């Protein structure tokens, strides 16, 4: 084979290699983009499902119909009741220790959790609030000289039963709620609310609306004073069935 022929062969091989490389780059980008789009739609679907779960849970707890159920598509993720949350509350001279637990769904780097009335979301390490906790302060009119009074309402939702299910297919989630306790404290009370949670930063942000707040890693403490404190605990049994 002549020198010219060898040169042409190498030239064709080089061009062919460049073409193959370019095609592989394009394919890789298209494939990655397709995966990201698929993941995005999955995440959107899961988020909407959990909003519906929240509404059904609220009906079970607050709506007067204690037994509720909802169907969701697992989509390859894991749904579990996790025991990572601890709440300590001091109202005046009384103290309470609670382990409300959370109902969480994980799919890759995405997680959404229902935790004591709140709905939190975490994606690639970034967390945000979807639904705030059932803790708030109302200012009401009173006949005293001040004319107004701060009423602090704290509602804690405790989840019961061990649940962990993963894979594909339709899943039925059943809620059965009951009132654990409800107390009203009047006459002005100092309140210390401490929570240890994977979503401590979001708790800190929310609780800062009601009093003085400090955070130490995953533990947040809020201190405040209210003329009246309404403290309620609900207990909800969680069960699941695959269809």
C-alpha cells in the first residue's frame, strides 16, 4: 500500500472516530436529559400525591371522620414511617416528651416528609416547606385593660405503627386517628418548645415567628409567653396495603 493510500486510510479512521465520538456525546446528553425529565415528572407526581395525603390525613385528624384512605403510585421509591423526631414541651410547670415520627417517601436524591402537621421537601440537599406545622399564635380580644391576648396553639400529630414499603405499583395508605389529649392553660404561661428533627433549619425558620429561637445542629428551641396556651395531641395509626 502506498504512502498516500495509508494516509487516506488514517484520515478516514480519524474522521470516523470523530463522528463516533460526537454521536456518543450527543447520545449521552440526550439520555441524561431524558432521565432528568423523567425524574422531574416523577418528583412532581410524588409532590402532588403527598399534598393529597396531607389533605386525607387532615380529614382523619380534624375532619371528624377518623378512618381515611388514599391510593398512591410508589414509582420505585420507598415509603416509611421514620422515628427521627423528638419534641419536648414545657408549659408553665408541666413537661411533655413526644416522639411523633414522620411519614417519608424517598426516591433517589428526593425526599418528602409529613412530620407533626408539617410537610417538608428535600431535593439534592436543598430543603423547603410545602405545608407549615400546626403551631400558631392568634391575638384575640379580651375584656382586660390591654384589650388583647396572645393565644398559642400547639397541635402535635403522633404517627403509630411501623411501615416500610418500596418498589412499583399502587399502594393504599390507611389513617385511623384519635384524640390523645387536649389541654388549655390560662393566666399567662411561659412556653419552651424543643424539637430534634432532620428538618431543623425549616423548624427554626417557622418557629422564629412566635418567639426567641436558637438551634444546635438538629435541635431547635423556641421560648415564648402567651396569655392562653392550647395544647393538643392526636394519635394516628398508619397502615399500608399493596394492590
